[in-house]
C-alpha cells in the first residue's frame, strides 16, 4: 500500500499579471520548489505518481453556482483589462487566462487522489496544486482560490463511494471560510480549522471564523474553529490543540476518510502567518491523523509562501505519509497563554456536542475571553523589522534498514514483514554480569539470560537506529521490563517512556531521576508507586470501555509523551482482559510518533493472539477504525479531566485553560519526589 503523489507542471503556468501587493506572494515557484524538494530527497520516487485530470462541470457544480462557473469559464478569453475588472469583484485573488484550466486541474487532482485512496490503489497521498481552494465560495473566488478543491473532493467521496463521514483538517494559517460555508449544516462533514484571527483583525476578518461558530441546524457541532489571537504560535500550541480538541473529537466522530487542507503558511518564516512552528511539526500532525479512517488520508496543498519552509514542510508531510518515523519534536515547552485561551474557548463551545468534552471547563467569564471585540482599536505594532527568520533545516529522516525485529519463543511463527531478531555479537561480559547480579539472582536459567541478552542487544540496535521497532514475548514480564529500562536509562541523556497496559503489577522502576516515566493504565491504583514520574491512569472499567481508554490516550498519554520526549518507548502489555485488538493497535500506532519511532513492545508469552495485530502496527500499518465512539463513562471523563488538571502543573502540555494550576505537590494524589 503506497503513497500517491500528484503534480503537474501545467499548474505552474499562470501568474499575477499586474501589481497587487496582496497577491504577489502567490507565485508559480511555490509548486516547483515543493516538487523539486520531493525529487531531490528521493521522496517523489518512492511515491506512486498519479496523473491529474480536469474536474468536470458536474463535479464543480456540487459546490459552486452555475453563474459563478459561467463567469470563470469566460476568463481564458478575456483581455488584461477584463481580467482586472473581473478580479475586482472578489477579495485577494487574481485571474489569468490559464487559471481556469489550472483550477479545473487542481480540483481534478483532488478527485484523482480520492479515487486512488478509495479504490485502495494507495493508502494515502498528497496533491501539489495551484490554485489553492479553501477560501473559494459557492459564488465567489477569494484568497487566491478559484474552486474549492477540498469541498469538491468531499462531495465526490460521499457520492461516488458512499463515504458516510468525512473529516477535513485545515492546518493552513487562514480560515477556510469557503469550506465552513459549504458544510455548515452538514453533519456528515466535520470541518476543523485553526487560523490567525487576532480578534477579527486578520484577513478574511470574519465574525464567523470565531470559536463560537460551531455549525448550524443538523450540522451544529461539526464545525470546529480555533482562532489564534496572537502570532508566533509554536509547535506546543499546535500539538495541544490536536491532543485536547481535534483528536478527541475526530476519534469520537470516526471518519471514513480524512482530507487535509495542507497549507504551510502556518509554519515559521511565512510572511502571511507569522507563526513559529517548525517544519517537522507537520510530520507529527500528519502522523496523528494517520490512524483515523483506516489510514485513508488525502493531503491537498493550500497556502505556504516562504519557499524554503514550504519545501521543507511538504517533505516532512510526504515522509510521514510514506511511513518514515517522525523526527523527535523540538522545543515543546508548553502552549502559550493566548493559545490556551483559544483552546479553552473552543473546547467549551463544543462541550454540548461531543461526549469527550463533556467535562471541559466553562467558558472563561473574565476578560480573557477571546470574544472581546477589539476591532478598530489600534495596536502599536512594532515597526516591521523585516528580519530574516532562520531555523535549522529538519534533520535527514533516515528510516532504519530493519523495520520490526521480533524476539519470539520457539513455536511462535515470525509475523509477515518482521525479522526474527538474532544478535550477531556476543553480549559483553560486563552486561551479562550485571544481569545475573541484578535480575537473575534467584533464577538460574540460561533461557532467561538468553532472552534478556537478546532484548538488550535489540535495544542497542534501536538506539543506533539500525532497527526501528521491536516485539518480544517473554516469560517474566517484570524482569524483562526492569532489564530494558535499566539498560536504556543507563545511557547518558536517554529517557524511556514506559507505557504499561494491564492489571498486572508494575515492578518498581527507578523513576526518581526522571530517566524513566511510567504511565500505567489499569483499573485500580497501586499503593507502592509514587512520584512525578509514575502516573497511574485507573479507568473504572479498565479497557472494556473503548472510548474512555482512547480519550485517556489522546488527552493524557500523548501530551505527556510529547513533553517527556523519550528516546525509547517501552510498551508493556500485562494481563489486559477486555482490551480489544483495535484499541491496542491505535495505542501502538499513536506512540510511534514519539522517540523517532522507536517502540519496543513486551508481551506475556502466554498471550499470543495479539502478536499479529501488534506486529502489523509496529510495521506502520494503520490501525483499524474503531467505529464512532460512544460516550465514555462519565466518571472516567471526569477522572481523566481531573488527573490532567492536577498533573498540569508539572506537565505543561496537559494544560487546557489559561488559569494557573495548583502544583501537584499540594495535592495528595500525586506525590512529588523529584529533588
Ligand atoms: N497581507 C491561502 O493561503 N491576504 N490564501 C493577503 C496580504 C490573502 C491566503 C493579504 C491571503 C490568502 C490559500
Ligand atoms: Zn493560507
């Protein structure tokens, strides 16, 4: 199952023919630099190249009016003067004799992508198109957009393939008001957009871009706006909104298809967005969406006007679609106050529509409300210093030679696509000594020693990035866990995130110095563990309540994991009755976004049924869709919400409100032990 790439040079063949400062950034080079970067990095070659086609009039008329289409149709025959005049009816857009052709190709590219994904020719894909689409409305061009490519694609997917639910994620820095209008009253299309807003001072300056515009009639709740009221938003701000709003709602919605308005003007260096998120954030945003809809994801280029950043961001996105592990995210020091206000407002506006947000806090009543109208009020903007922003080029993303290595006892077949791990080198005697002294005191089993040695050798290869993921079936899970943690955490500067799922006992791991963070999902609290780096997540019904578990993964585990930024994830499955394969695969798949994709799964030898599904997730296959989630147990939502609140003094990515939180040391549920 591959990744489609759609590009046609024809779409570079129109440009601005007169002087217009608002439009001068939308240049043909946007497409050529993006495509060249994909070719030069070897990414283009790894994709399935799919040709464009023109969208038909019938396709376009699903979203646009006949009058508008007729108008645009005439533009190829217009004189320069006529084109200028035609353009004047609309805002921040230009026409050219060839733009109608290109606009049909851009919409057609989106349809080709939908066809390729829906027929199973590829798993996912990206279309590099011009003109962009998300601003164009039923009867109007707007913001460089002529036809609404993504809206046309969503309608087409519903009609041609009977897709019941489409999620549109618009990470472009502008509000796709055209998409919002198109699906405002349609509950089958969930539209999410974050956008530079600045209390309506930023283009397109619409009241309806604010967080309280949630959709109309049957579509109420299916339009999610996150307005940014300040510039310079960073990686943490974007990830927070994904973990605490978009993903919980998206999992509850359960799309059959994900369409991304992939605009990269939301990244650093962009003259329009003036945000500070780095190109590698798009690897994570993409990854986090790739386990929805069984992996069916179509990314369509929208904005992006800093050519350097645009090319880097496009590469990050395509790398991830191809299944390459994401780079470790840099500089996650928590969301800023303004982002938290926006997140808080959007969560509370949607509280009545989504069970996962039921316990979100009230709308802020104080003056922090993003709703205060400040239009007209002049900000003393610092003089435009036009300083060149610089950011490091994202590191090369090298996929390890070996994807998934397994350590299995005799008699268990090696799953397809995995490699049975055998360590060529002998373990050094010091390690063997340590093992026998620390762990194997009472056990004189050469079997145990050999399994543990293999595990250590495997972890070492993962550390060297020779192997990406691993899976081991072990007799004594506690011992294996201690062994891996002791070894991995002994390397300077390495941190291990241990995720335990199950009702079994977690051995006492050294969580004092912060080199290990343990998150334990179970149904009852253990007495013996304490401290900032041991986090028990006790759900009432354990793992049998799928929604409660998934929401805890999204709202607690992911942000903790991102902030902790481990070098290795150790995912341990203890006796986990009631945990279904699909949920386990979602967990596994989502965790692969951390630690540069280095996840080692430990499972009990007795429990062999999950080996196949686990291996498939470690190989990078998307987890199966879970179906629309029912409301989680109210106690569990309240519990997770409360836990998040208490931990948020220590872990900034857990915050969802601008209010200051009490330090966890003041609350007896978590006991701080770090010096
Ligand atoms: N400062 C897309 O990104 N406003 N369109 C320009 C100049 C128009 C952006 C104002 C921005 C349109 C697809
Ligand atoms: Zn944009």
